[in-house]
C-alpha cells in the first residue's frame, strides 16, 4: 500500500505545520486553480524555512488554503525576481470542487 496525503488532512496539517507561507489576496485565486506560488504572491514566510520541505499555505487572514513544497529557503526567496516560483503546489481547497468524485472514492 502507498501512503496518500489528501486535502482532507489540511486541518491537521495547518495546526501542526512548522513551515508556513501566507499568500497575498491577488495570488489566492491563482493558487486555488492549481498553480504554483510566485514570489509576487508571497505575503509572509516562516523564518528559516528550508528548501524542498513541506509547507502549508494560508491566506493573509490565516485561512488554510493547501499544502506543497518550498522551492527555496527563506533567505533565497528575498533575492528572487517577482516571477520566480517559490513553492510548488500539491493540494488546495479548490480540489473539493474540481475532484469531488475522486476525493469521496477514497473514503470507502
């Protein structure tokens, strides 16, 4: 069997996440449509976030949006262009709508 982490685990991930990224309002819809997070959409990032580690994405009002993987460290993010991808998308709350049938199939 393979371990599969779905968006339904977001409440637990958000509560215990060590590394977090807050997305500006202008970038929330882009992220919810399944796109990666750009530096232009970065609102805040947890200090000392390592490269290639799991992160939880939040809106600026602290609503959990999804999870993914950091592409750069916190220090590296400060030096990037605004079009650079800072984190890779893995799952978001928009999946409830896009993949409703597939998500409910795993519950049985």
